């Protein structure tokens, strides 16, 4: 009786070991591919577009900061942007904190 159970156990392990190596990783690989196309790739594309927009800022552009402040660029540095938010009221913000263009400049870029 023990011999039969032992024999069945050996044949079950042999069948699993033959096809179990690669087939066990197929769902994990498939999940990674799905995550790449649904999450990672679009996020990289959006980050690249934002970087291009930040690099192409120029004096006179109407912008929106990540804090929701609307204004017009009055001067640019390598790392900062001076934005006029009201008459003679200017704030200095970092370039990456500019979230987008507003007004006619935004319509031209689309």
C-alpha cells in the first residue's frame, strides 16, 4: 500500500517538474507586460511632454503653477521662473512647478 502511494507521489512530481518551470512564470511576465503598457509607458510619455513644455517656456507665456496660480512669465533663469500674478506682484517659482500653459499659448500647443 505504501509503495503505491510512493509511486503516485513520484510520478506527480515528475510531471510537475517538466512543465512547471516556465509555465509558472508566464502569468508574472504577462502581468508585467500589462502594467508596462497601462501604467509605466503613459506615465513616461506624460513626463517627457511636461519636460519639453518646461524647456520651451519663454517670456510672455501665460502659465499655471502646480499650486493653481495663474500668471505671466516676466523672466527666466536656468532653474527658476518669475511669474507676474497681478500688477507689480511677482513671484519666483521653480521651473518644474509650472504645470501647464494657459490662454492662447495652451491652444497653440495642442
